[in-house]
């Protein structure tokens, strides 16, 4: 089984074709769309998590390439926005790697990006939206 987050770029000539439907129907690929938009030049961009058995996943990638769809790997990074943080500590309790941690005795929250495994638990736990996910595709 392969599960991968990617950025798909659709040229204007194919942007209206039902690629996600075809991936599901012909290749048994499950697509979880994280973000999608079409720019003024009618080119499409979609951030999506795709999963399928190895052979079907690779065949689906070949299908996308053959139709002119560019597939770029996606890396995700967690950003801590210190100005928005209310120091409530909720994220430090659920962070599995102590990437978000409570400094003692000061009792202030800090973030170490090198320890972060991008599990996204803090995104859901933070009431102040002080943690954000940044998608990087090397574009
Ligand atoms: S994404 Fe996970 S590992 Fe990274 S800071 Fe948030 S809770 Fe910790
Ligand atoms: S949950 Fe949000 S507001 Fe609370 S300490 Fe963590 S980042 Fe700051």
C-alpha cells in the first residue's frame, strides 16, 4: 500500500476532466482532497492525499503523466505562530515528541520544529489557531 501527499498541476486543456473519479474507478485510488483551486489562466492545482495498492498507485501516476498532469511531492511543515499563542498548554499535553513543550519554571510554551513529526494533533487541540500546517511542494 502506498499513501502519499502530492500536488497535482492540471494544464488548462484538461482541467475539466474528472481525474479523481477516474483514479477511483479505474485504479482504486482513494483521494483525500486537502486544497484545490483554478487560477485565472484556467490551470488547476490540487493538494491531495492519494492511497492505493502499489501496482495500482504506480499505474495511476502513469495515467496522470500521460494526460499532462504534473505530480509533485508534498512536504508538510508545522508552523507555530507565537503571537497568537495564549500559552494555555493544551498542545504540550498531546504532542507525542515534545516538539511543543512547556518551559519550566517559566511556564511558557516553545516549539522545536526538528522534533515535529507532523502528526497534526496540535492543529486540532489549539483553541487559538496558533498552529498552522504549511504545504511545500518544491514548486
Ligand atoms: S504536529 Fe504533532 S509532533 Fe508536531 S508539534 Fe504538533 S503535536 Fe507535536
Ligand atoms: S494549544 Fe495553541 S494557544 Fe495553547 S499553548 Fe498550544 S499553541 Fe499556544
